């Protein structure tokens, strides 16, 4: 933070690095990784929105099995008809 309490650009980098969960898309699989060293994801809630053409297409809460520390979980799907 700057002395006048405005955010410094590096604060966004710190916010990203402190995230306990990383999400990536690899070959049609959504990979969710718990980057914490000692905690599971038990206290976290995964909500998702889907938007298209300026409209909200849907929302929901993703229920996941317990992901242990330093472990990943993959969700696969088929795209298209």
C-alpha cells in the first residue's frame, strides 16, 4: 500500500500467490489443485457463474470430494454435441 492507502500494483500479485486453490484447464479436464501444505478444502465453497453475450446463463455450487493438501482433483467433460 502507498502512504495515502491506495493499493500498490504488486498487491494483486500477492493476492494471486496467497490463493489456496489453483484451477487450470488441461485437455478437456478442469484440474483443481489444493496448494496448501496442512489444510484440506473442507471449509471452501466453489461457486460458478456462466455468462454469454452479456447475459447470465447459469450459476451453481460445485460439490467436490475432499482434496488433501498438495493434491489435485480433475473433472472431465465432453464439449459439443
